[in-house]
C-alpha cells in the first residue's frame, strides 16, 4: 500500500489536534511544548494549549506547571515521568 499526502495529513492532524482535555494530559500527549517569552501575537505555549485544554487561559502553564509533574528543559516543557521527548 502506498502512502499518499492525504493519508499523511490526516495522520498528522489526528496526532496533534485532539479534543480539549486537562493541561497535564495535553502535555503528556504532546510530549513537549516550546515555551516562548515573546508575545506576538501570543506566547507559543498558549497558542498550542488553548485549543487542547479545557478552559485554558493565557499563562495557565506558567501558573500551574510546578504542580503538574513536568520539567523545563531549555525552552521546552516535558512530562517528567516520560523523560525528554525532543526529537
């Protein structure tokens, strides 16, 4: 079976866009989120998480990350139970 561009697109969307969930589950599923201190138009982590986390508001990751069991590694946030997932 040959893989088409349409198949690849559907796979990427199915793996990166998912129904809104909790912040911890979203981080676990995404494996890492790049933290961006520049707000143009908003911080990268807020743009990524706002459609994937129920009731997410800008700054929620920064306010809650010490209670989530995640770690900061350079400019990404990883699930500490799974290690560093940068590929």
